[in-house]
């Protein structure tokens, strides 16, 4: 009788990227398509908005239920993040990345364009530059190329890119 061939599977570490809404999820998917190198098995979800408390609680719940090794949450800073929720997130190893004042403001920073201090204004400045709806990954491809993102000096984006490339970080809030 022939011996059975034993196949060993390597277990990847897992990374969960949580976007505040659908636009964040689309942008995070774009980043994944450019920078993920297979070090982590990457999942991307949206928390569906509803304020920082809900978004952080959603991320904590996902980490506890599904046992992700690493979690990054991308959320707006237009509403204050309650200290208790920040502490709870950092305690369980969740990383918080703030977009000032919103995702569109962060993206305008990456492009080196002038932005305003309120969400609606940032959206009005960025959305006409995209090639499609802000909730679709491919809408970001033309403006936010590999080179533009790779050369960006915006620390928040560089941290996400480094993690997608497999560099593990201590819990952070930026």
C-alpha cells in the first residue's frame, strides 16, 4: 500500500482592517491590492459609521470573536473619540488611525492639496477628482498609485502600508 503524502499548510497571521464606512473600506481595499504581500491574511470590513464608540466597539468585537492577530481601524476625527474606548481598544491590541477631519481630508493631504476643516468641504474637493464613486475601490486607482502612496510622507498611511507589507507594530493611536 502506498504511503499517503502529508501536506502541511502554513498558517498565516491575520489582519483585519476596519473602515468607518464604505468609502474607507474601498480605500483600504485599494491599499491592500497595492501593498499586501501575503504575510497576513487580510480581511476588510466596514463598521457602518454611527460614531467612534460604535466603530471601536465593532472592531473589539471582531477581534474577540474571530481572533485576528492584528487589527487597524481607520476612522474620522470629526467626533471626539472617548478615552475609555481608546483605552479598551489599545488594551486588546487594536490600532487606531484617525483621518482629519475625515477620509477625504486624509486623502487630500496625501495629494498635497489644500483641504478645509469640515467633512462636507473635503468631500466636495476630493470626490470630483475620483474616477468613480468613493465607495468603489477602483475609483482610487488613478490618483492614488503605488508611487504616490509609497512616497507619501503622511505617517498614518505609511503605518498601514508597513503593516500590509508584513511589519508588525505595537498598538498605536495616531
